[in-house]
């Protein structure tokens, strides 16, 4: 079974070594609101709260939301005024 948002927040908070009351104070909500988020009674907190929680706990919002990490697509670069996909460029040392 997958962890809930509240469980991931609680685990990060405990790992960070702060109390629920301290986290609530730092993000500007009541301890009751923070408790409701962690216990799942507020299953869909505002994005601004999730962002604030992540900043205080030193984690990404993606980690709290349990989003997979996806590699960005290769960038395109200009080479001799022509747009060339990065995957087509070869290091001189590889020749």
C-alpha cells in the first residue's frame, strides 16, 4: 500500500527533528491544521502549504507528493548557427 501525503510529511518532519507544532508555526498554520494534514483529515491541502512544508523540511514537493523523478528530454543546442539535437553532438575525444 502506498504512503499517504500525511505519512510522507510526518516521516520527513521526524527525520528533520522538529515537532508538529514547530512545523505548523513555521508555515503559518495552527497545530490542529498540521495534525489534520498529517492524519489525512485534510487529504488535499493547498499547494502553497505543501510548498511551505517542503521548504521547511528541506525536501522537494515531488518527494512529498510521491511523484516519480523523470529525466528531462535532451536539449537542443546551436552549433554553427544550426539547431542540432544534443544527442547528435559527439565529443572530440570520441573521434
